């Protein structure tokens, strides 16, 4: 899947942030679908904690994600699973930056996204060649993040989260979850824009599993169109999450691949174009069949 038909991103080499400003356009704006392969350089992520903690193993994993069909490799150094603890900023950078460097040395054509809410980590990753920022706090976690992203001219994922990882799954409650998440994302897109982020660089994400019951997650996935209608590319991050296990009975996160694929295909059908997944091949093949049916 040289997936979205826009080949321009493959030609853009690593450059200092200032020169990267919108030169490539936003490779996430196409009709999609686009897969973000997940690379957690952590010891405690909910489904793969410790698997890729070693930088060599992580960089190799990034290549596998790319070879399986991910357009973007999303590198994170801190777990945001329910109940997780924060890692010191320096430690987060120490985990992420060498992996970004090593991976891009081997595969300079790759698109790397950095999963962080901290401006210093994001800045260091961008300087190492990353070209997308994935901020699960939607620019609320660090007052310097909006300016950094605006200056870099790079795409930024703005995700909804109710509360914070440590406590977010303690009885989350909404009046109307779809309306509240949609309104929050619209407001964060306005905030980003006011801070100088180009509208074409904004990506929205309902934040599946972030301060949500299984019912909230299902409502958001069913009514994803309400978020798609805001006019920005929408990313779905449901991969291997617990609500899938609550339906299928798969206790082990790695056993939730088939359920994840359902969220990807139905998400695509409802207008989402970006999917953050651990199991790239399974999701890519399902999307290829979905696309073939769509265009038959
Ligand atoms: N989910 C996780 C982490 N980052 N980013 C976005 N934009 N959307 C998501 O849904 C999302 C995200 C959590 O999943 P994972 O990275 O697999 O686990 P952990 O946070 O335990 O490392």
C-alpha cells in the first residue's frame, strides 16, 4: 500500500525543522487508508511492554512495521495505558531519539511520528528526522508544544482524553460522549490554529480507551462520522485495546488482532483514514479487501 497515492513524502529527506515547514504538504491528508505502526520503546506498555526496549530491537521492529505496509512508524517512550506512571522527560528522550536515528539511518525514506506530549521530546525527535507529532493531550500537556509544532510545520495528532492515564478509567462519565468528544476536538483544532498550526496539519483522534467505558468506545466508533464531519483527517487507535477483549473474550492483548481489524474496517467505512495499529499486516490486508469492495 504505497497507500494513499501521494508519493511525495518518499522524496523528502531529513532536514532541520525550520526547512521542513509544509514543504512536503501533509502526507496524511490523502484519501487513505494509512497505517501507523506502533513502536513502544517502553517496559510497561499494555500489549508489548518490554518487547522493544532495546534500541536495536526497536529499530528492527520499525523496519518490520514498514515492510508490512505501515506508512508511518509511531515511536513512543512512555506508556499511557490506564494506571501507568509517567517517565522522566530525559528518560523518554533517551528511549525515543536513538531509535528514531537508527531506524532512519537504515530507512531514510520512512515517515516517523513521535508519540509524546512533551515539547522537548518532540523537538529532539523532529531534529532526529521524525516528521509527525502524536500528542495524546491535544496540546494541553506542555505549554510549549503548540509553538513547536507550529514552527516545525509538521502534522500533529490531537487526541481526546478524559482525565489522565493514572486515573482516567475510574468511572468515566459523559452526558453525550460523541457530542462531547467532537466538541472537544473542534475546540482543540481551533486552539492549534490560533497558535499558528496550519489547518492542513491537524489530525483528530477520539482517543479510544482514554477515559472511556467499552460503551463509550463503541458509541464513538459507531458515530465516527460526527468527528469526520469536522473536516480533518481522523485517526483511530483501537488496536488490541481492552474493550475488544470484553467483547471477544481475548484476555491477552496480543489475541485481539481479529477484533482490532473490525474496528479498522468499520472505521474506514465511516470516513476515518488513519489507523494506529500493532498488527500491520492483518489490518493492511483487511483494508485492501475493504477498498476493493468499495471500488468494485
Ligand atoms: N493509544 C495509545 C498510545 N498512543 N495515540 C493516539 N493518537 N491514539 C491512541 O489511541 C493511542 C495513542 C495506547 O496504546 P499503546 O501505545 O499500544 O500502549 P501504551 O500506551 O501502553 O504504550
